[in-house]
């Protein structure tokens, strides 16, 4: 039975900030969400239920059982099947709102594909787990004058900021040194070291989602111009004004975009997973052929989207391979070891 859009969104339309006109604007809107983990799945669920008409989801990862505590679009079947998160999210949205078009991309956002994946979207949402990708997003957004929303959560803490290029500070204005880089400002908590509470995820996602709805309905003056952080456990709350760009910002003022140019792109240690991602571009992999090759060396299983391999030696590692040759090596944060295992089992 088809559900009437008038009925579906009736309570949202009653809110005077949205109204019938605002709802039509939402239905006509397009947004790209980079990352479909904890914050990403929550943001996607909120925007899809609100009727944002077209969502592009970009995520490199697959669903695991440890995700289910906080990643609201996924279920146990997704984890058992090792479904790519972007595809699992698209399937979930289709079950509760057929008004919404979802375009999933199972890939890592890189300098090589960012133009293709993000071109034409008026708003970008960050739901990633690393600053490398956030700086890449920031370079792209500032270069092309595209608003984007930074969102993060770890432990009981969450933070978010709306970036309006040319009007507000960008990510590089606030964090000129990556908090996670070798020249960073010190120790930064991760899901691996501090865990994460689903309530912190949902608060961050709710704030990001409502900022997106303000943007799409034309309530630009209502957009928050602060970096907002909140610790739900200690009740500590802080806001820092980001109303103006830093006059010394290399990105905003000098128009330098090193991340977009691909300088210094490294392997990425994934949040909460004790894993390293290996970037192998333009290297299609035949899963049936690889399964035949790897079967004598350990346990292998695959579907159309991922191949998983558990070597007999070293037994503590697990490899997840994607059709484009990209791999996630679990059980280490040593990029040298991860590269060695990749070369040993897949090839150099």
C-alpha cells in the first residue's frame, strides 16, 4: 500500500520553520554523506525519514557485529553477510521511505575520485572516522565554495561545525595541525582507546541533520556559526565562534589545497577496529580465482561485494578485500606489516 507524502510528513509540516513549502524543498534536495558508520547511519536515517529526496552515500567499509551497538541502520543479518555499509544503508532506507532515492558507493573517498563523487551536490556531510578524509573534504569544499558539516563522536563526547566557505572558518582554520597526524597537537581519543556511546553518536547526528534541514529549507541565517562540543557523561559543553575565517588560513586565504592534490596520502588506521586499510587503485580482483588460490592457506569466503580471508599463519590477522583491490587488514596498526601481508597473499 502506497503511503501519502502528505500523511508521512504531516507532523513535520506543522512545524512553522518547515511548513509545506519547506517540505517540498526537502523533497527536491540532494546531499552527499561521506561515511556510513555510527554518525553516518544516524544522519542518513534522520534525513531519509525527514524526506530529503536524494542521498549519495560513500563508504569503504562493511558491517560487523561490533557496529550494531551504535550504527542504527544495520541489523544482525548485515553483519553475518559482511554487507558493505553503503549498500546495507540503501536497503534499510528503501524499507522505510520509498520517496527517497539512495545512491550508494562502496569506495574510499580519495583525491582521484572526489570530483566524480561529489560534483553537483550543494551540501556535503562528514561522517568519517579520520582527519585525513576530513581535510580532503575541506579542501574540495573551500575550493568550490560548497557548504559542508563536520561531525564526530568518541566516548561520550561529540562535536560538530557547519562550514560555509567564504563566510565562516573552515576546518583548517580551527585545526591547522591534524589532531591525529605526526605533527598534531597531542593524544586524541579514538573508538579503539575510549569506546563510544550511541547517545553521543545520536546527539551529533541530530545536530548535523537539523543544520542540513535549515540549509535546504532556506533558513541560512539560522545555521549555527560555532564549533559545538558536548560531553554527555560529564555534561561539559563548549562553543567556539567560527563566524569568520582565520586571516592566516592556508586553505581559505592562500587557496592551498594539498590534500586535494594528494600530497602525503597515507594508509588509514580505522576507528575502533585495530585495522589498516591498504589503498590499491585500478587493480580489479577476481574473487573466485583468489578464493581458489587462498583456500590452501586458510579460511576464505566471499560474496559479490567482499572477500574475507583468515590465514592459518599468522592466525591473528583477518583480511577483507574489495573488488577494486582495496583491503582492510585486521589485527594490526602496523602499516608495514599490513603491506607485507597484502603482498604475501594478494600480490605486490
